[in-house]
C-alpha cells in the first residue's frame, strides 16, 4: 500500500485532472489548490503522573467561498500538515458535490489516543479547543468528529468554547451527543451515504445488489454501518471485512451484527469462529468481489496494487483511499470507482442538518434526517452521472470534481476579489 504517497499532492492532481474538462482560468484553478490558512500549534498537556507532554496540532481552512469552513478533527499518530491540508481540500469539494453551503476545513492532533487516559484526552481536547477558539464559530468554522474522535470530544470542545465565550453556541461544532444538541442519524450518516451511493451505482450500471459479494476494508463506524445496511436493506453478501488486526473471509457471507458484536467484545476481528480463513488487508483489497468498500485511511490502493484489484465496483467510504496512479490503472481496467467526496458525504451532510437544527433550536426526527440525506445523495449522484455522460469524462471521480469545482468557482466569481 502507498503509505508514503502525499495526500495533498494527490488532491492537487485530482483537481488538475478535472481542470482539463473545465473552462476555468488557470489562475482561478490554482487558487483552489491551496488552503487559505493553516494553524499549527503545540499543545502542552499535564499527564496523570504530573509530567508535561507536548502534542503538535493543526487546523486547515482551505476555502470559504461557499460558506463557513467545515471538517473533522482526527487524533492519530500519523497526522501531518499535508494530510490535514488535503483533507480540508477534499471537504471543500465534498460539500460542493452534495450542494451544502459550506467550505472546507480539517484538524488533527499527532497522538495515539489509546495511549492516553480519559483525563489526559480531555485535557488535550480542551487545550486544542482553547487554541481553536479565535478561528472557529457558528459562522466561521464548524469542526466535527473524524478518526478516533466522537461525541465525547465534540462535547468537550463545545463546552470549552461556550465557557470561554460566556455564551450558548451549540452550532459551533457538530457530531455532538443528542442531549448536547446533536442530530438524530448522525452516527450512521457516513455508512448510510456509502450504502446509498452503492445502491445508486448498481442501479445505474444495471447490476443486482441483492446477492452481490462485498468486501469492506476497515470495520469502524463507516465500514460497519455500510456493511450492515447493505446486508439488511439490500440482501448483499458481506464476504470479507478487516480492521487494523487483519481481515476475515467467509464466502457464504457474515452475519454483520454478530461480527460487530465480536469486535466490540474482543477489540479485533481476528479469531472470529465464523470466518473460513484470515488474510491481510492487502489480500482483502484484491479479492474477486462485486463491490469493494475501502473504509480505512487514505492511500490504501496505489498504482501497483491496483493492477491486482479484481472488484467490479469500488465505493470509497474512506477519504482518499486510492492514489491518482491507482485511478489511472482502474480506469483502464474498467473498474467503476465512485469517489469519497460523494460516497462518504453523509457525515458532513447530516452535520449540516445538525447545524441547521442548532441555529433554529428545532430538532428533527431520525426519519426526516434519513429522508433528507437520501434526497441529497441521490440528487448529487444524478448530477455526477449527468456530467460524466454530457462531458464524456473518463471516470466518476473526474465527474464529481467537475461538478464540485464549477460550483466553487461560480461562488468565487460571483463574490469577486476583495482587494
């Protein structure tokens, strides 16, 4: 796998690929390839033993032409400045492709959260919230959960911000717990949009989703929810899943709910009795399946591994799981790739719904949230297909970027350039 591929360079290459099919001035496009600002800060946190430890943290605000910056905060030892810049850029185009009025942002702390106690994590989170305070807000930048963060961390950030500002501002952050102003349907949103994209893709391609074989790389929130919904709602056969410990395979298909329960109890998928055999994550990515869902971290499939990919359809639940080189190979192989900026946009879409509910102080039912999410994803899929067919584009990722870039450029040109 291409762990050393630079995600920011991948983003810029994806924009360049789409620009060949756009009538946009090169200088305007160049503006859309770089973040407007990046905060880099060192957080000094007191540990449980009284010692002090320093953690590097980032917040990238990539583009605000369509609205406030929007994007998650991840806790991971592999966080880098370029990764955060890339993720904030992908958020710009993700929000644009599903046509919600946000720009793009992203944050991260270089930390292994498993090595910290709950108290240390809270102090770290509140320290970062204090640094973010001047640049976030309901109309400025609205963070959200990402890798290794969730409702708990979002609640801490909200509380820190409101305490320091002496105000009540639930819309300053999304992905909160329900009692703290969160939205129904938020936890399942990314997996649900992945399922919806797969459903629309199979329908468009004239393929049957019931009985289709599915492999899911990454059995966290997005991957496990997508797998469960594909099984429960569409009778797909989940033949392989993986986590950081490795992958498990069963040609007859897993009971996803039972597999999830096993992982919750043991912390790992390996050793599951219902598996026919175990394999590596890389082996899973090259299985001969109808649908492959990369749902882990970026750069899972590079140009070299792409030659061995045998899936017919790929729906990206993770951000940037394919490198540009992999895209080229898979396009040549007629593997249909439905990109992250559509497939995993459910999280930011329901975050938008949460923000709207916070601003109105009026909350929706889960049924309404899911209905609104489905409408957004279906409309975005139709716009992607229209661009793909009308412009005779090489693949669906290019189509998604063409749609998104045109919307961002229109917003920028309509607003004009401030001197």
